């Protein structure tokens, strides 16, 4: 009887050792690193008049994280910035390791009546430099206000779809879709979204951002 017990103990110890060896042979799963994303924009994305937690980058990160999509979103919005300003600060606004950029610039160009050729050249330079760094881009379009006339609007509004096509980057046609001209969704100046307005922007743009992150995740594997 004692002999049988000794055999059983030896068998169990051997089985335990083999199980431990097999578990040690399986490498631990390393959690996927969050996608590093930068929102390069002006006051519309920077969150002028809002707490940082209510600005577009923070709300976008929360929306993605709530869906189990790991991202770190940096707010590189500068109030009053033009496309030329964004180009001039590109290198220090987009740190090394950035994998995706949401490009939201041009509203101030249109408000100031800047020559669309200048806007186009600045955006072209930004896209060229980001492409050279292998950074994925979601281009956010902007529409010119009507006060500069139909000719100006036609030249300005054509910039974004044409650059999207020529650079092969996805385009979200109008950053303020669903919010522009809605008084209750804008602050007293009638230009900058309220916190509720920001949440609507996030909700509408979210599918395109998800697709962008999915592309990056696919390239990693």
C-alpha cells in the first residue's frame, strides 16, 4: 500500500514539473502599445474656452478607450494658428514615435481671407513631411465662410478633397459637421464648440479614427 502511495506521489510531482516547464515555455503576452496620435490644429481642436478634459483630443481618447482601443492622444492645437503656422511648428509639435496625426487646420486661413494658394502650399508641405516620416494622417476639411464670395469659397473648399486624393490620405470632409451654425452647440462667439458640440464632433469622426488606428495596428503585426 505504501509503495503505491510513493508511486502516486512521484507521478504527481513529475506531472507538476512537466506542467511548470510547459508554462515556462509559452512566452507571456505583451499588451499592445497604445497608438501615439497627435491632433495638429487650431482653437477648434485645442478646446478654446473649455477645460482640457472637454477638448477634442481628450474626448476622442476617452471615446476610443471606452471601446477598448488603446491610444494616447496629444493636443497640439494652437489657438489662432493658420496652416502656415502649423507647418512652421511641425517638427516640434509632432514628436518622434508619433504614428498618426489628425490634421485640423485652415479655419483661420479662411476667416482671414488668406490666398487659398498659400493654404494649399502649407498643407501640401505638412502632408509631404508627415508622409516622409511614415505617419498616418486623417485630413479634416474646412469650409470657407460666405463673406469672401463664391470664387474664393470654390478655390478654398477644393483644397482638402484634392490633397486627400493626391496624397492618398482619408478625408473627414468638414470638421464642424453637425455643429457649425447650431447656436446651442457653440459658445457665445458662434465659432467655437461647447463641450456638447465637441462630443458631437467626436461621435461623427470616430468611425474614421477607428479605421485609421486599425490600419496602424495592422501594419504593426
